[in-house]
């Protein structure tokens, strides 16, 4: 039972991780965020990224490193949640 929950949690975190990466890469191509997939990703990813963007200003006014920090925090949250899960069972 624990192995299945562990696998599902890791899968969900990995899916969200790659959603963030795709969303960031889509910003490099003009008008790509304006299609259905871009809008869907924006609705799912922006609520997580926006707090990081508030506290981490762009470097030189154009290089946004907040998604990198957000991905690191997401990885730490995943490992922390998995560790707590293993402690409880």
C-alpha cells in the first residue's frame, strides 16, 4: 500500500514538474501560450509560480529565475512529503 501511494505521489510531482518546464519553455516562442494548452498550463502553473515572482525580481530586468527556485522548492516538498509518509507508516 505504501509503495503504491509513494509511486502515485512521485508521479504527480513529476507531472507538475514537467508542466512547469514546458510552460517556461513556451515563453520563449511567440504566441505559443495563447493556444489551448498554453492557457491550460497557465491556469495550473501560474498560481504556484506567482509567489516566487513576487519575491524574486528578474536579473538585469529580463532573466526570470523564479521558476528555477520554484522547481527546487517543489523537489524539496516532494522529498519531504515522501519522508513524512514513510515515517507515518
